[in-house]
C-alpha cells in the first residue's frame, strides 16, 4: 500500500541516452511534483502538475519533459542525458497546489550518467 | 526573495544528548513551516508542521519545534536522540496562495554512540 511509488529505484546510463522515470500515487491527491536532489542534498523543485495541468516549471532545460496521463501519475522523460543530470529525483504529491499542504514523497530514483 | 536557511550543514551529537536544529525563514508574511526527515536511501517524511496557534508544535518520533516570529525561526528539538535519528533534516516553508514549498539546504545529523 505504498503511497507514492517511483520506478526504477536506480538508473545507470550513458551520456546522450534518453530515459524515463515513472511515478504513481494512490492517495487521491490532485497535485504532483518532481524534485531534483543534487550531491549536496539540496532539493530543488522542477515541475508541478495539478489535475494533469502543468502549474510549475522552474527553469529546467527542455530536455526534461514531464507528462501526466492522469492525476495519479506523473512521469519524467529526459532526452540527451548529460553528466550534470546525475542526481536523485524525487516525486511527491499533495492534496492541492497550496503552500500549506504537506507533501508526500516517493523513495527517489538515483540517476547516474556515465 | 523568499528563502529558508539552515545554518548548520552538519551536526554531531552523542546518543542520549539533546538536539536543536536551526531554521530561519525570510518571507513577507508568516509562512506555513515544516520539518522533514530523510533517512539514508529514503524519501522525505514529515516530522511536524506549523500553521498557526500554539507556537510549540509536537511531531512524530519525539520531535518538537518552536516558532518564534521575532527571530523568524522554527527550530527543531529533541530532548534525547537515538542512533536511529541519524539522517538529513530539511526545513521547508510555504505561503498561502503559493503552489510550492521552499526547502532549506538540509542539516546532516550524525549520532556518536
């Protein structure tokens, strides 16, 4: 009964490849997020979707393309991977797109670009 | 600009000792405040949150935090730490009308046996 799940947990790939990370939440939440955590543990929001609509896009290279087929799923596709994309990517969800809502985090996907 | 600052990157305490992790925010109005914990290899878990009212907030795992408006602070405390408390701790803030949280840089807690 995992609340927010991500696949895969680990992803190792070569520079220039294209990869996807999937996220699903079974909490019935309206809003989902993608965060990037760098090697210094700094968490930065990348995207947010509310009811399948993009509401936050934080100066992320357009090689990164989120897709939300329904409000329970938010996937992240990355084209032409670069060394600097190596990080842990977290998916999260919250009941609404509201600054006072708790966010529930997935376990993370560790991406290593060689 | 709105920001959250955790001044201590790394703190080491002995098991059984008390703990205080610092968090300062810079917002025009009082934000909603959160503390999250990230155990090694895990996602983030909410410890506690402050919206309004009583400035001393109780959370899970024996943690508490105190909101001090005059100091723009929301420090996390625990009277006696356990080895299992070793983790990364994040303070975060959100405001009404905003659609996201802003996270601090995190504080890594190490516990000495």
